[in-house]
């Protein structure tokens, strides 16, 4: 059986931000971390996708699974073909138009988009693949 192997590990962006440390009052400069799972979840359940109700429920299940994987420290998630199509569809349809103007991806999103659209396909033993729970972790 083939599955798509999605890397959900956060990554650092090229730019830095400067902020005041609330505890010390000192000015601190640090790298910005791109929150991969949070971004994927926002894409999957974005109301602008206008998903049919069945696809919406599948997308929310996948969003929960991604959050659970992140919470337990997994860096990769195996996706079946239906899950991958939901994710690919969300990424492909995201750039759009609003009343305020165009909305789309920025340079910071390039790695995320690449991870989804250039995803690695792996051979897995069907009996060994256990789906993670889709119920939220408390």
C-alpha cells in the first residue's frame, strides 16, 4: 500500500523579529518559527473552501489527527489518498480574492506548500499502519 509522508515539523524562517522581553524588559531579537500544523489546520477548515459537509467532516478529522501528532511529538504523518486529496485541495484553492483584495501565499509559506505538493510517497505495510485517534487530546 502506498501512503503520502507529510513532514509536520516546524521550521525557522529567514527573518527575525525584535521584541521586548516581558520579564526582563530587554530588547530581544529571535528567529521566527513557522507553525506548520497550525497553518495546515487553518487551510483544511477554511470556510472559503466551501467544502461539502462530508469533506468538511473528513477535513476536521484530519486536522485533529495533525494536532494530535504534533502534541505527541511526531515529525511525520502518513496520509491515505483521501486525506492527501483534502490537503492538496485546501492548498491549491487557498489563494483567492476578497473584497479587500487578493489573498495568497507569502514567501514564508513556500516550504509548507512544497511539503504538500511535492510530498514523498512511501510504501507501507497496510497491516502495520494504525491511524492516530481523531478525538482531541485533553
